[in-house]
C-alpha cells in the first residue's frame, strides 16, 4: 500500500505548526563528499552490481597488444557494502566499494579473479572438486552471491592523475597506503601531489579474506575486535534460482 501524500502550498507551509527537526545541524556541509574509507580489513556484503541477471557476465577478449592477445574470458562487476557489524567502524556502515572486472582470465600463478572471490567466500574446496571452466566458475560465484553473503576484504588506496582535458594520465598511478601520510590520530590522509598536481584518491578492494580472518583479529585491530561482540551468521535464506547458462558464442 502506498504512503498517503498531502500536498502543501506556500501558504499552507506558512501556517504549519510542525516540530523542530531533531538532530539537524545547519553548520554541516550537506553537499560534502563522505570521508574516504580508511585502508584496513572489513566485513562486507557482496553482490553483482547489475540487477539484471542477464547482464551479470560480459564476454570479453584480451587486446591484440597484450602479452596474451585475443584470449577470451568472462567478467563481472561487484558491489562490496560495508556490513553493519561491530568489527566495522560505524561511520562506514552501508558504504559501497566497487570491485570491477572480476575475471576468469587465468593469471601467471594459475588463479583467476573469480576463483579468488569464491575462495574468500569459503568455497575453495568445492571449486577445486570439478572442472575449471569459465562457465562453472561464473555460475558458482553467482549462486553464492544470491544471498549477498558476508565476506572479508582488505581495502587499500590508489592515487591517479587523469586529465580529462588531455585525455591521458599526467603521472603514473600509485597504489597502496605506503604512498600516503598519517594525521595525528593515525588515520591516513587522502592527499597526494606530484609537481603540484593533486591526485584523485579512491579506495579499492585489494583482496578477499575469509570471515574468520576478520573475526579472529587483523593487524592493528585485534585489541578492538576482542572487546566487541561481532556476529557474522551464515545466510539462512536459500539462493534464488539462476537464469539459464550463457549461450556460447562462435569463435
């Protein structure tokens, strides 16, 4: 049932006897960007960015100029939402970090980005017990994501200097908090300049972690976590049925 709606004119507003907005602070910049998520380890709920299940996976090929040209692979984009859990700083609850281009492309060490996500979700043994095909890895990850499961991530920062006017990077991208300074409170400062050019700083997910690794205490957080009651129950809702498998394209 839709909420009841009543429209008011300026004259109606003039005579309206309403209550003071509790907690409203007019000195706050309501248009300011939220503070960047500090580097560290967090519990997040993960899901596909795309709502349409028919667009979860994109079929791509490596470029002709790459070290391994014209190799086909599947890719998806994910959202990692900071969970409302005691091990996470409350100021970040509900904030989302994109994890783009999670791929089935095989790396030099024999891993894939999709494999890393599945292992982080604690299903590595199940993945290993079967053929390592792109379609199987993709379907397995999508099945796991149906309940927006809880998983651990390590968040890091990167700085870039892309110029829209010139259509190119002014300086080489720098990844990792080692490039950033800390303030008096021990928090990293999201500011970095090269030749007086200020960088755009963003948070990104460096790697997946099992929930147990977060609840068991991470670097710099162990004391805090031991003093908190953290709950990370396994999803109880059954996964939704997946759409039919992706049609294979003729090569």
